[in-house]
C-alpha cells in the first residue's frame, strides 16, 4: 500500500510538471514569434534605409536637417529685417563706392555671426538645390546646411568664398554638384547683396589639400566642396565658379546723398564659343597667382 501511494504521488508530480511545461510552451512560442517579428521589422527598416540612401539620401538625418532648415529660414528673415548696428552705420556713412560698401558689410556680418548661424541662401538651378547657408563647417554646422569655410571671406569681401556641404546625409545639399557644367549659374543671396557666379571648372583633391579650396586667386570666386565619391570621404570634389554679377540690397543699396547703388557686372571668364562642359584645364586669370587646375 505504501509503495502504491508513493507511485501515485510520483505520477501526480509528473503530471503537474507536464502541465506546467505545456503551459510554458505556448508562452515561449509567442515570445519567439514576437522576437522574430521584431527582428524582421528592424531588418526591413535597415534595408529600406540603405536603399533610400543609395537612390536619394539618408532619410533620418534628412528629417533632422529639414527641421533645422525651417528654423534657419525664419532666423534669416529676421536678420535681413534687423537694422544695422550703430558701428556699421557709422563705418558706411562716408563710403560711397558700391564695392567698398559690400566689403564692409561682408566683413562685419562675418565678424558678428556665430558658428552655425544663418547667413544667406544658396540656389543652384541646374541641380535644384536651394538651402540656407550657415557660418562655419564644424560637424554641428554642416548638419544644419551648407557652411562657409571660416578661413574664407563672405561674398563681397573680394576674394574666395568656399562653402562645404554633405552629399548623402542631412538633406544632401551638394549631392549632385558633380553634374554642374561650365557656365551653370550659382546664386548666393546675402542680406546685403545678391551674387551670381558662373561655373568654371571642377577638381578632385585630397582632404588635406585645403589651399585648393581656400586660396585667393586674384578675382572673386565661389568654391563648392563635398566628399567624393558618394558614401566615401576619401577625396574632396571642388567646383569653382567666378562672380559675374552683384546686385546690392539693403544697406548696400543706399549710398550717401540718397544715391542708389547699381548692379555690378563682371565679364565672364569663359567665351561663348566654349562648349558646355568643364574644361580639362582651367587657366587662371593671373598665372602667377595660381597654377592650372586639372578638372576631373
């Protein structure tokens, strides 16, 4: 009898264990199914992000940059409407020459503008690029939009203005600058003037070749800078453009004695007979200032 009771007790314990195990199995299967579904969803998102980045741009950083651009547009409008500081008004009071007034306004705006702050807009019709430009090229600044190299002057200062931008992330403002051809126009709108540049040539350089982007060459020019090839930071693609037209606005428009400044035209570097493609070699205006630039 004792043996029989022990056998019954053992069978009951085995039955309870089997029942508990049976209850755990469906729960375990549900957890496995949920985990598998999550992994599939994450994998799908990663693949989708990679595909979108390849054919367009990285979407998550693009959303962030879009929000930053919206904020910068508002800040730029406010800056354009704001009166000049008293020191700048005093500095301009006796300056009657249009170019000299532009140089004063360019230097003063650059001096008082913080890193990452809006300074103007760049419009490149050929590639459909239209973005607010910020001051500086550190990581945070370029996450907001194209940025002016701090070692170069603002447009109107009489030298080189270099602007860097991303090609695959943060709205990829310069993704298609490799498609620009000789003669294509680039518009840079600043609070004091509207500048128009004509593309001359392009060049691929090492990231350490900073002088290729920053050097002054004896005429006013714009240099666009971006990493190349796509999805790599191995090289820098530089697009060179010469200033061809300046239209003063705001404080630059109002000369002493109530005279209005007139647009400043500069003869284009290229002749009309040159085909619409970037030249193999760009001959500088002053060969003693800059050696020929090889265009890739």
